[in-house]
């Protein structure tokens, strides 16, 4: 077994030992989503990421490193509060080890949440947007041979990566949720106004620095995935916007109530096992 595969298997075993049966839905929380989300769970059971061998711990304010298992909308759900990012200096294999271990543990579906800049004036801060697709502008792939679990290259198609049926089920109960295309950039700097203008012309609706590696890794192991952004700011230069991490966290807190409701609806709409 490769060194990476034994870390994944060790982590899956630690999850099973600490939390028991795998959840139906695992939710990776993005910037600012955690505070409101934790209140959704009944009978919550928390474990620190630092107590799970192999689960990398985050270095960014607003990404508390804790997993919380409980029931949301009658379904066994695990909220994962410790997302890490490429811009923190982690290799792609580290970014997705949690996803690979969740799949090995037996998790049935994966919901990825993030904060994003909006490229559309009709998606103002606070808008909730289900990803219809993404365009990757250079966030490293977890499927490169030196980043996979077993060292092999994986050629994986990404058509309908973000489960159409899951999105449709969510939007049936939450018609205020829009759909959009997420442009992923490696960060950590925000974009230039010219980059924002380019992304917009190329068909993106949102811009962010996360989510894509986890979604690709989930597809590679056959884990159904959906992703949702909260637009926390207009992209740089739009209506004079100068994004900041403080603005991102403040907006996420301000609109967190509705975000938590939509999160619960998304868990309820997840594919059945
Ligand atoms: N750009 C990139 N990532 C982001 C932004 C943004 O404007 N807002 C929140 N995450």
C-alpha cells in the first residue's frame, strides 16, 4: 500500500472508531458557514480535526478545525469545519485526503460550501448559488500521479460533476437559490479588476479559491457531489469593489441565517443511499 493510501485508510478507520457509522451526507463548510451550520444539528457529536490522524488542520481565520456529526432534516450528516486550501501551501493530496477517507468510510454524498466573489450584479452579496459547473484556472488537480492515493494517473470525466438531480431537488424547495459557474483561482490574493472582467466574459458567475480539488476527488471515487457558494462580495473592480477577508466573513455572518436553512434543505435533498 502507498504511503498516501495508508494515511487515507488510517483516517477512515479513525473516523469509524470515533463516530461509528458513516454519514449519509458530509458537508465541507466554507468561510463563515460554520457558526450557523452547527446550530442545525440535533444530538451533535464533535471531534477536533487535530485528534484525527492524517486530517490536515487549517491555518486561516474562520475555518475552525472540527467535525460535527448529528441529524439534519432527519438525515445523518457530518459537518466538516476544517477546510484547507491550496494557497496555504498544501499539496492537492492533503486537500482531498478527507474526501477520500470519507468515501472509504462509506459516506454516501458530499456537499461542498464556499464563499465566493460574484461576477454578476444580479447576484449581490448574500446570494446563494448552486454550482452548475466550474472553470479551473490553475488550482492543482488531486489526480496527478504524485497526488493520487496509489500513485497512478487518473483520467476522469467531469461532465455533470455537480449532480443535476440533487441541484434540481434543492431548487424545488429553495427557489431563491440560483445556479452559476464557479471560476477557481489558486489565490490567496484576490483578483485584479482585469481578471474579473476576463472571467466574466468567459462565462463565469462566481470566483473563489477552493472546492474544485474536493469535487474532482469525489468524482474520481464515485461520491456524488453538490457545491454551493455564498456570494460574499462583488468581484474586484465591480461597482468599485475591493474584496477583503473581513468583508467575506462579515457578509457570511450577516446572511448566515438563510444560508443555514438552505444548507438543511440541501442535506434533505441529497441522493438516497
Ligand atoms: N475572489 C476570490 N475568492 C473569494 C472572493 C473573491 O472575490 N470572495 C470570497 N472568496
